[in-house]
């Protein structure tokens, strides 16, 4: 029996709950993530972007970096919608999540660019302060996808939610990052035994399709966790006779 009740959780409980959410409807998460990763893999295979040699040229590297940011933003939005549906007991629909994410692509990309820039600047000049924007802007995708916020409003909303709980946020995000990195590293080591660069990239994409949702799910559960702690979301949600419809404004 899984426990996905609306309640505050520790970092380890949130990561465990993320695995429970994934197990409730794994195909929706896999389909939603594959719908983004697979087309990008096909493009890379067709145009040989870092496939035959494994090392893209400078021009290809710029394309890969831009595409990676786009993939990160879109997949994060799609996983957020599916994870919210599953967590709140609503029917999950990967196709609907993809359509909704398409309508909010610009704010997702804009907020992701700002967050990434802050993290990179912090890492280059201060190293450890790079963790500060990671914690401060932890919920930008959730604010955009679940509350309909603009990019600027999402940055402000996430900043407001993170006040006083950045340690809890960082502990949760670093824990799920450690878990997914360890699993990805192990799969990568096995994949390196395959001589074919094409097969190698296909397998690594398959690993990403399965593993990436865990980070997005954890972010979404963390968003609700903070709202439960600071805004009494659990009481307000349970008091509402009508289930929250993901993609529309949730009670603030």
C-alpha cells in the first residue's frame, strides 16, 4: 500500500514518494518524456550531431546546448503536469500534458534561461552560491504549469515559496540528483561496452526517458510540500469538493 497522502515530508520521504508516484502510472511518464527525447535523438542521428565521434563540433555544441535547454524546459513542464495529476488522484494524460506545455513554452523557456544563467554565474564566480538560485527558483515550472504564471511571476512565486525553507529544498533536490546520477552513471558504464555509437546513444536516451521523470516528480512533490507547510494547501484542497484540475489555477 502506497502512502501519497497530502502531508509534509522530509527529503528522503519526498524522494520515496516520487518513486511511488512513478509506479502508479509509469507509462504516462515514459510516453510524455519519450515524446520529447525521441524526436531530438532522431534529429541527432539524421544530422550526425555528436553521434559518429561522440564529440560535437563547436557549432554542433552550441546547437546541442540550446536544444538541451529546450528539452529540459519542455520535459520539466510535461512531467510536472503528469506528476500533479497522479499525486492529486486525477486521471493522468500525457497527450494533454504535452498540449498544455506547448501553450506555455515561452514562459517555461524564459524562466529556465534566467535560472540557468544565475546558477552558471554563481558557479563561475562563487561556486557554492550556485546552490542558492537552485533553491530559490526550484518551483518555476510548477508555478507556470500549475498556476498559469508568467516567467517573471513564476520567478517571484518560487522565491516567495522558498523563503525560510531553502535548506529543505536543497537537501531534497541534491538527494534526488544523487540517486538519479548514480543510476545514470551505472547504466552509462554498461552502455560504454557497446561499440556502436548509434546503439549507445539510443540506449542512453532510453535511460534518460526512464530516469528523468524522477527529478521532475520530486520537484512537483516538493512544490506541494512547501505549499502544505506554508499555505495549508492540504486542508484547502481536501475541503474543496471538486478536484483540482491540473493546468488551471490551484488554490493559493
